[in-house]
C-alpha cells in the first residue's frame, strides 16, 4: 500500500468517533487489518528520515510519560527514543522510587501525573486490564506497553514490521511461536495481528506452558519443536516467564533448554531464508543458544531498531493524528 493510500485508510478507520471514543493504543485484538497496515506504512515512512538522524517534529511541545510499574530496557528506551525523534519530551516514571512504595494507588498516581498536563501516558503494569482501566479514568491518551500476560500490542506491531522488512510480507507465511505461550502477552498480541494480516500461526511449548485449548486462538500447536521447525518462515522464541507463574511448571530450566530450546542442531531444521525473532530479554542457553541468537538468521537487533520507528508511528497517531496524516501526504 502506498503512503497516500495508507493516509486514506487512516482517515477512514482512525477518524471515526464511533469506533474510537478517545485516542489511545490499548489492544492488538481491537485493530483491523487496515488500521495495522496504516501504522506499518507510517513507520516505514519514518525509516528514511530516522536513518539520516533527522527529527520529525510531530510531537514538538508535547510531553510523554512512561508510566512503568515493571522493569524494562527495550520497551521504555525505545518509547523514549521515539518521543525524542518526534521532537517531544519524555518523562520516565519508576514505581520503586515513587509514592507507589508508600501505598499510592495506580489511579492516584495516574491522576497526579495527568494534573501536570502531559499529552500521553505509556503504561506497563503487572495487572491485566490496567491500561483499559486508566483509559477510562483519564482524559489523555493511554498506550499499552504490556499488561500482565494479557497483551503487548506495540511489541507485536514491531515484530510484524520486522517480518515484513525481512520477508516482504507476512501474508501466507508460517510463523512458529516457541516457548512460554501461556504467560506471554507478546504471543497473544502477535497471534491477533498475524492472523489479521494473513499469516499462518503455530505455537509450541510443553503442555504446562500452553493455554487450555490453544486451538481456540485459531492456531496450530505441537508439543515438540521438531514437528514445526521445517515448515517455518519465522520462529519467535519466548522467554520462560517464571515471575508470572504461581508454581514451577517445569522440572527445571535445564530440561526446558534440552527439549524446547532453539539450539544450533534444531536451527538446522529451518529452511533457507527463515528468520529468528525474540522479544527480549534473551536468556542465552535456555530458549536460544548463543550461536543461534547471534547467527545469520537472527533479526533480534533489527527488532530493537524497528521498535523505535514503529513506536514513533503509534505515538504520532495517538497524540497528533492530523499532523501524522498531513506529514504522510507530503
């Protein structure tokens, strides 16, 4: 789709008050294929200027608050970088050094920050649904940077963007998601986006790390990676999220690595041209061996780079939608 065509889609789908009661970016499940394409095309349009070190002043005079209640390296840093590349100012919030440690509630924290007149809240929180709740309570846009093991829509957007940059399109491609599916917000958001964009998705994990009835997500599944790797165009490895488990669901991490980790021997089963993704952080020697994580088929660092321009597109749309449309017309 050309930039001009993407602009028309943006007017049609993002401009409807009936469809969007207020600006924000909360869930991949709620996006249409046309909306996804509009944002992917906007990100692609940013790629050239960003590569040249240019600032695109769509957020000039705007302040974006990174309201993070969970630790983060890539997501928070890329949102901060995206804000600055758009000419805005980023304010980072750390729960451990805030009044949250004294018992302040989530809504009180958000309301106090809103009173300082920022233009957007980017929220990461351990509780599923927290961005929805905040969006109903504040009058500024809310962007979901990960809520529990529910969704991580901006990560899925950058993952799909990476796949398309490397493979041309995700339509008709086979994507295998390997790892802790049950606790992964990244897996959920990717499944929603990939299916809407015409990809075929399969998931693989030990039985204890698959959600009940995974077929209800409209995906294939297997318990051993060897069943799926030969047909994959993309393999996305996921971290075992021990912090989201209420009990140990594996005999040991070593056993997980032995039977489900993507080591060099298993990676040889991939067809030529297949790519390997990981949302990070990578536990080397567990879900990915170092030779695979750093190998020629790995696009993990490309994901990190593309995360900046994808989040630029999302922030520009959420905070300055008309400005983004006008910029895309040029």
